[in-house]
C-alpha cells in the first residue's frame, strides 16, 4: 500500500467538487489513522449537511424472487437455492397503502424494488402507475428495476420518478467474481440513461463480499468519478443468506466498514451516504460510528427487500439516544 501523505483537514465548501480522485489518494484516505479519518469526514459532513439530520427512506419489494441474474449475494436469483418463495408484482393499491403507512411512520422517500433483469410490457405500465400513486401520497419516489433503456428512463421521469437506484456493487476488477449475467458496462450504461433523462441517481455498492481493500478503493473511485456524484450513495454490508454462494463469507472488520462510510463522505460531500443493508447485524454503537463518519440516510422498516432490517421503533429509540432527527 502507498504511504502517500495527504492533508487531514477538510476542503472548504466553497472549493469545487472533485471528480478526478486517483486510487492512490483514496487509498491514502483509507490508511489514515482512524481518528484522523473520522475527523476529516465529520468536518466535510458539517460543511454540507446538518450533522444531526438523517434522511429516512422505506424500501418495499414490489416483485420478489425469480430473478434471472446470478448475483452471488442475492437470495432472489433463480440460480441459487435459497428458501425465498417467488411472488408476482404487487397490486397497485397495496403499494399505495404501504406508502401511506411509511409516510405516517416518518419516511420521506419510498423506494420500490423489483427482481427483474429489466422491466417489460404490462408490468412496466403498472410500475409507472405506482410511481404516480406514491407521489400522490406526498413522498419522494425511488425505484430499482434492473436495466433500463432510454425510452423507459424517459417514461419513468414523466411519471414523476425522483430517484433510480442502480448499484455498481463492487469494483470492476472483482465484479466477475460476483456476477456473470450482466456486465459492469451494462450498469454504467443504465446509470447514464437515468441521468440523461433527468432522474436523480442512487448508486452505491456492497462491501464484505470477499473483496480486498484495493477493490473498495476502486469502487469508491468509480462512484466519485460520476459527474455529478450520485445524489444518494448506499453503502451496503453483505447480508449472508443461506443458499447463496456467499452464505459462508467471513465477516468484514467493523472498522473497515466505518472507514468505507467515511471515505464515501469525503469523496462525495454533497451526496446522502446511506447506511443500508446489514444494519440488522450492527449494534447501536457501530451504527453511531457510521453516523459520525458521515452516514446521513437510512432505510426505515422491517425489511430491505427480502432481508431483515431494524424495526422503526428501534430506529426511533436510537435517534433519541444520539440526538438525531429524521429528515
């Protein structure tokens, strides 16, 4: 690893955002003494956000299982023998009811996920109506539906979609160890189509899948090289699910996860960095460190698509203990 020396003091908010971070610079951030890294991340965070506000989203699986992709972490893949039972696309009224409940529980954004390679036909028409109905409930809308073409991206924009989630998952170098049915370029192409259509981008990755720190550095460079930066950057910790190829993957060191959050905050100062999948296996102290490192968005509710998530009451109690406010 390089021993490049970097200034541990944060850039001023008045300085231009950077999109040209080099791997050696990102590597040097990861290698900072933990206290110095946390200090820099906290200072950058305070330059751009209220440090005591956390954006709250709810995620609903609107179509579960039966996905033709072979993502090694995902129990929804038809290639894996998980216990998940496939379900068809939800009824539009049921989605609207779920959105209403989420708003009443304090969520400001409602995210909908469907286990597709790409949406087609009548299902896509129903998805467009879901966007309209959720917006009518007074919530921001986000969807993750797999790959999109240009026309689909424009139609989602016209329906009022605020955000589209399409994660890179990992580095280009490690990607082939995790997924073979969709290329890295496929993901980048969908992100570009969404951005060109005028939809905000939600794009992050998963750590703890057996990748090296060099892979985490490369992933961060890919994310921070997008211009503009993704408006939301979910940093997921692998949730090991029985029946998937990564079910027996060793735990990622907790401090390495916090470092990943802090580096994301420094590289993408204006983005909401979302503490996403894996919170169920985190204690309150680890989550507090993540908020200190610059995480300022979470998913609220019982599930993240098909895996458990801390319940809303538990999150509210943690917010009260830390003096955080949902936004």
